[in-house]
């Protein structure tokens, strides 16, 4: 059958979902067997490495453009606020991932708290982030390869093709091998950032932090806020680059060892590492050469070390390490996108063949099809910045919905067993929710076209769900069973 189900086995009777829809039949043991991941492949160390790998490329480039929007002070405040948002979100997700350790991640949490519509809205937003971001990063990898004059390449598309082919191939080989590869490359990138900081801080000059000319027409403008108070808000999306992606760790839950314990631990440690890297990278790069010099650089760390002068051994090393950071993020984001697509497809929100797994328990359609889409986008547009802005838009929507899911479950199901409890409870997720909404609005200040494109993609996906897939959900999928159990318990309490 086209959807990957087996027509020879009589389907069980449909089970009513909490939303009132009837999930599609055909949800037997064979259906789930053909859609199973390799359990117990990742302990807390590999999960922590995955969390850092999602993000580490953002330390090497991208964040510095926020200096053009808010100056040093504006970007510093924006980074602080976005750091608070991510910390609150991570602590909320740690609780949610211990309650529901499945590959659905944010979609699964929202499915339980907000129903089928909330689950689909959240899962689609996450997919937008994790399909667009690898395409953008492949373009940046191509730029690095060309600037470093590697392999004699002068065009980007062969690099894009090689990235998707080689790294998807590693993922198809097996999740354990993939996560170990990611950990090694991430460790190299993190070590390079620490070495960069030592070299850059040796040339630190506080006077260069606020050397961007002041726009005196901007409200509240000063040497620290050259573009005024609005510049803080406009810098939100770039403050996010130091943390963007860490929320994807729960997508590995079904392949983790003891996810109830390892997920909260990995999320907390990864967030701590990212905060440290953000602080040293931001201050070292701007202090070594000045904010004005690095605000529009494609490789701000290299510019911070050498300025307009000749390359130094340290700047060359950091340049190569930047390529390692991009590879780490590219590789891990492919993993995250495939798992979110797998979970949505397994539950029937998307075409079911997308969740089929190979003999090595890799969701091969979920790897190959987004990879083909990503390569096509990278090769046809070459606009990595625009694609990353679209990814950020999707991310902020998912953050707001995941934080809202935590709030709803805390209020509606206070007695739900919680092996890990978020410090601060609903207050913590409430802060994440409000800051996520602020970051969502800020994306319109930076790139209106990117936000509009993301909304169009969202509208098409929602039309598919409304007209087709919401009537054909799979009741036996873990996230759907979890939500159905909650509905049954609530009905028993009413009776």
C-alpha cells in the first residue's frame, strides 16, 4: 500500500482521539515494527554532545549581524534575554521529556496538552526549522570550502551535494555511529572556540566594544545602544543563534538509554556549555577588533584575530575549525529533522511511508526526502541567510507552543507523574512563552519576506492536515496512545 501499511491484517476498531476525530485503521503490531528506532543507542554524554552540536556553528558566524541591528549593548541585552528564554524552555522540556520520552519531542508534548491541532502546529514549526537550517548551513560550508581553497572548488553545489550524500549516509549506517561522529566533530569545534578566546582576549580592548556610530534619530540611542531601544528587539533573532537548536535533544528520546534520567541531565549540561561558549565568543570577538569590524563579517572570529592583515597560524586554525563547527551543526540538524518527520508520519499527520525504517533502524525516507529538498533549495537559491531566517521563524513558533504545553499540563494535570520537575514550575515556562512571542514578532523586524514565506509553508501544511490527515491518525502511535489515555482518565474522573 502507498502509506506503508499491510492490507493483509484486519485493522482494529478505530479509537476516538481526544480531539473527537477517529484515527485511521491499520495500526497493528506490524505497522509499528516497520517503524521502530534502535533503542538504547545514546547515553547522556552523546545526548549532551548532540545538544551542543545543534548550536555550535552559531558561535562561528551569524550572531555578529546582530551588532548591525542593536550595537554591542543591544545585542548583549538581546543575547541575555534569549539565553533566559532558552534556559527556561530547556528546564520545561526536561520535565516534559521525562513524562513522554518519545521521538515526537515537542510535537508529542503539544499533542498531549493542546490536542491534535496543537501537536501538528508544533511539529510543523519544528520541521520548518530543521529542514531549512541544514540547507542554509550547507551553503555556509560551501563558502568556507571555497574561501579556504579546498579541493580546488569554485562552485558551491558540489559541496552541498557532498554534504547531504556523505552525512546522510552516516545516519543511514546507524544512530550510534552517527552520534559518536557528531560528538567528535563537536569536541573539535568547542576546543577551537576556547583556543580562539585565549588568543582574542590577549588583544582585548574595551574601547572597541561600542565603536559603532550612533544613530541620533533613534529613540534611546547612545554609544552602547547606537540604534536605540528598538535595536535590542531587532537583535533578538541573532541572540538566538548562540542557542538555536538545543531544544531538539528530546527528539532522541526513543534511542536514548534511560531517557527519563538522561534527557534532563543532557539538556541541562548542554545549556550550561552553550551559555559559557556564548559569553566567551561574544566578548572575545568584539573586544579583540571592535564591534564595527566584525558586525557584517562572514567569519567574525577570523576577522577578530587578523583584521585586514595577513592570516596568522591561529586565524587559519580557527577558519578550519569553523568548518568543523558547521559540519557538526549540519550533521545533527539532519538527525533532528528526520526524527520529527518520523514521529509525525508514524502518527499519520504526514504520509505514513515517511516513517518506515531500515534493517539498521534508520528512518530512511525521513533522511532522504528532506535531504533532497535541502539540497535543491541550497543549489537553486544560494541564500543561506534567508533560509536561516525562515528557520528562526519556525523555531520561535515551536518555542511558544512547547512552553504553553508545559503551562497547560501543569495546570490541567497536576497529579501527572513527573520524574523531573522544572525549577520554578509554571513561572519558568511562562517566562519562556512570553519571550518566545517577543522573538517571533522580532523576526518581522529583521526579514519580513522570510516570515511571509514561513507563513505560506505553514498554511499549506495546515490545509493538508485540515482536509486530509486529521481524519486518518494512527491511534497506536506512542504520542497518540499517551493522549488517548489522558482523555480516558479524564472521562473516568467526570463519571
